[in-house]
C-alpha cells in the first residue's frame, strides 16, 4: 500500500482574464447554479457579444466561488 496522495493532478480551474477588447477585468455572471458567463463589465465594451465567433465563455463555477461572486455583487451596490 504505497499510494501517493495529496498532490492535485487535475489542472487548475479556468481563471477569468482581462477583456481582450478593453483590458477591463472580466466578470463572471451567473446564469445557472454552477455556470457563469464570462463578460466584460465595461458599459462601453460589448465583449463578448461583439465577437464574430461563438466563443466559449461559459465556465463552471463551484459552490465556494458562487458564494464569492454573490458576495461581490451584494457589496457592489
Ligand atoms: Zn471589454
């Protein structure tokens, strides 16, 4: 019995990057319990809706991050 454990072998979750159009940090907008759509919060920028190609901006969000996002939204107003 010499199994290795403790090392995470799966890749890290996708990180939200900056908007390729305007450089604003992209935000995740929850559309379902565990799925968020990544979009640019900048009013003057329509990313990703201005993309010709249908890009994959749907990301899986785990419960911890859902709470995080909800908290951010609450504290924003
Ligand atoms: Zn943008």
